[in-house]
C-alpha cells in the first residue's frame, strides 16, 4: 500500500507537470534542452564517477562483458548524449502541427492538430544514456516522463536526471517541476503499481530484454509500445557483391553485438555459400564470434576453413528464434530469395532485416515481402536508430503495427485532437 501511494504521488506530479509543459513555447523548450546538453558535458567527471559505482557493482554481480558495455558511460557516450539533446532542440516542434484540415458542406471547419500524449513511463535496463534520450524527447514533445531504469544503473541514472533537471531550472524560471522524474526505488512491484494508474499515466515504453518487455506488457493497464526482441537478419543473395556483403555482415554483427539492431542470423544463398562462407567465417572468428550453423553451412565452414578460429556447432531450431545480444551468430544456407523471406518472416521479430544483392528484382521482392519495421537493401541493420534516421535521439524501436513503428522520435511521441470551428452549426 505504501508503494502504491508513492507511485500515485509520482504520477500525480507528472500529470500536473504535463499540463504545464503543454503551455511552453518551442523556444522555451529548446533553451532548456541546450542548457541540459551543456550541463552534461560540464558535469562529465561527476557522471563518470557515478557510473564507476555501477560498473564496479555490475562486475561484482557477474554481468557479462556485453552488459557491462551497455552500462558503461565514457566521455564519448556523454558527448553523444549532449549531441542528441542539441539535435532534438534543432528539430521542428512536433506539437501544434496541422495534420489535416477540411470544411464540411455546412461550413464547419475541422482541423486535426498534433498534441502531447501526456505522461509517459519509460522502463529500461542497463544503458544510462536512455535517461537523457528519453527525457529530452519527452520534454520537447510536451510529455512528462517517469524514468524507471534498472538497479544496475541506479547511480548513473539519478546523476544524469539530476543534471538535466538542474539545468532546466536554471534556463527557465517556469521550468515545470516534476517534468522529469526518476522512480526512486528498484523494487519490482513499483512497475505494476505505476502501470495501474490509468487516470494519470498515458503510455508505457519498456526498453530491454524480451523478459522485461513481456512482463511489463502482461501487468500493464495502460497502453504499451513494445518490441519483444531484435532477431535481425542479413541475407546474402546469389547476386551480391561479396566484398560489400562481407563488410555489411561484420558491421551488422560485430560493431556492437549487444544492441537490438545487431544481426543474429546470417542467411547465405546456396549458389554462393561455398565462395562466401570460407571468406567471412575467419573474419568473424577474428572477432571471437561463435557460429551456430545449419548442417550445410557447418560442412562448408569446417571443410573449407583450415583451423577455423570460430567455435562452430550445429544450430537448433530454437537458436534461430534467439536474440543473443552477444558475439554469437546463427548461419543458414537457403535456396534463393523466397526461402530467405520465409525464414525471416517465420523466425524473425519484425525488427530489422537486410538483403545484399545487385539484383534489383530480388531486392524489391525482399523489401516488399519481409514484414519488419525496417528493411534494407545493401546496408547494415545497425542503421535502425533514431539518430541515424535523422530524428535526433530516439526513445525506442517499436515493432508494433498499431501506432508508431520503427525508431520512435518526436513525431511518434505525439497524439492529436480534432478542433472544430463553427458559426452556430447544428446537427439535423
């Protein structure tokens, strides 16, 4: 009961702040965001000190190298958070846009106008940069945000939010109190308590592993924007430029294996598998990627690559459904673009998938028939990101089909309302 009362108080404060936020002019919001960006850079040593506490505790708790990488805050990542806030400030304000306008035969004029959603709860794991990204995007789009990070990043998240709030208050005397709040407890029961408050909370966005997202979706009484996992594919077609394909595969898997848009399964056309796998296999091995291959791919890799550097074992059917978030890669040989499409649509998670080919007809078929939020031709899946899409910082990737889909930037954080301008019209 005490926890529910605490969450209710936070949500009530956020609802009041959301009304104040809706009254801010674009220039006022942008001034706050720019001040927040400067403050992050100015307070980098303090942020890194807070992060060091989390890193030490995470290592002691046995977090994997991939999870520790997600948790780490260094000078480059702090600078990236500041850059993201400046990019958001530079974007057009998403609130008040006229989305549609029409005049009825009786003279009634109707406008469809974008509005803030209201109060958004962000639940996330590990990556403390989400604190700045989510707060900045919600603030610019006129939404109050309640941030509930993982306990492994508690010190980092509180430090970042504290810097943002203090900078906003300095920049704007009428900065809405409680526009940005960090849930102050790591008690798991805080989540269902918070997400039961439908009179105050308008939307929840969980960011993290499949277990977290499913748990949130199952307990929430408010709408949830979700992607359960990122089982992303690269298909190397028979007409691919093989050096290009090799570079795309290495980038998609190895640049940051722990993120949701990293490739988890490599599909290779049977006609070029004997030429491509012996080239790409050792390159993956140099980066310590474990390979889980179907029988055909395993035979090629083991017979054509002397002393392979990768650990290679037979893939199970369940492996192809798995998001590893680690240096592990499934490999399967397929018979052409049709089988590749069937594999992606069966085993994939509707996140990000790519075809590498010089054959335009094959590419257009893949782009049209793969049912994912982002589909690429001759590019890495790693581009599914709000910053890379020119949205500024993103708040998450949605694989839902109703509402936002793909990277969620400012426009995706607004709703709309209809405004009617009349002169005494009555319905008959």
